[in-house]
C-alpha cells in the first residue's frame, strides 16, 4: 500500500479480501477497522474501514451531494 494504490499479487489481494471480510463480519457498526501489519507491515499507510449500517447511503456523507449543497 502506498499513497496511490493498494497492490500485490493475486494471492496477496485474496489475502487482503479475506482480512477485510473477517474484520467486517466481526465488527459492530461505528467501529473503525485498521489493516496494515496483517497485509503490508512495512508500509507507512494503513487501510481504514469505517463500518456503517447496511442501510447507509455513502452519498449522504459527501457534502457536495447533500441537500445543503443546493
């Protein structure tokens, strides 16, 4: 992982997918999940996942798409 992308071999990306699935399935709404050491321990970047409820609309968090934007 770096400031441009998450990358790796197909096996690496499958491992990352497994990590994401495992962490999200066992996490409660509102929790922040951080993945770095398990996937790319030498990276200075961390993948941060913000667990939201199933009915969460991602556009509602974007100020440019909200009702306030006009």
